[in-house]
């Protein structure tokens, strides 16, 4: 299983256990991912660690001083 963290600006948009769809964006030297419909966004991911799955399950939602962080589990291996 592969885990990826996304930043969410407001609480209550998704819940733990929800199955979510992911869209991929391309930057000049990285990819980024968004939980649809624009619920949360990942950091920049290097080309060598591109996400293959487009569907995942929300494992945790945590709040800290910087906002809400959603951890999504995907059915693929963690790239090395």
C-alpha cells in the first residue's frame, strides 16, 4: 500500500473511510494530485514517484496549526 498526504483548507469535505477519485496535474519538473472535486491538494511529486492509481481510501484526517491534512491509501507499492 502507498500513503500520500494532501492539504485540505476546510474541515468536513471528506471523512475517514471515504473512497476518493484523484486527478493529476503536471508541472515542468513534478506532478501534483488533487482529491476531486478540488477538496485537497498534494505537494509536488517527482516524476520518479508518479502515482499510478486514481482512486484511494482516506485513512486519517489531522488538524494542526497549518491546516487539515488528509492521508490517502492507494493500492500500489511505494516507489523507491
